[in-house]
């Protein structure tokens, strides 16, 4: 598993593309808060200044994360292959079974 592309979304979230064609949204905020090795990324300017090799990395590889972790713990974009929008959140869910 390798990262082939990444895009900053907002805050500490990245949209990460993998070599199998799938994408995942990954929120780094919990890692930054919990693990000292990620603490420098609290500086949002540093966080946004990532690069992609076979994973996402910062400071020339001084800070990185296993691509498998990003894949396994990232969320699939909603809906599959499309970006979530506020209008989707406003739509009521479809009813289950036969409507009365």
C-alpha cells in the first residue's frame, strides 16, 4: 500500500489517495494531541506543508506515518467517490420498508 497523492481539506484533515485507486479522509488531530512525535504538526502552517513519497511526510521525512495506518483508519469519502456537502446533510434519510 502506497500513498500517491494527498490534499489538505481543512484543519488537520487530509484527503489521501492510494495506489489501489481508493481515497480516505484522515483526521490527524487525535494523533497530534496524543503522540509527541506528531506535536510539531499542531503548527497548522507546518501541517499544510506536507509532501508525498510513498506516504505523507513532513520535514523531509522527519515526521511520517505508515500508509497502511492511513488506509485502515481513514474514512471513505461520502458518498463513495464524491465529496460530502452541506446540502447532503440537510436531506432526510430515505425511509425503510414501504412508506405508509
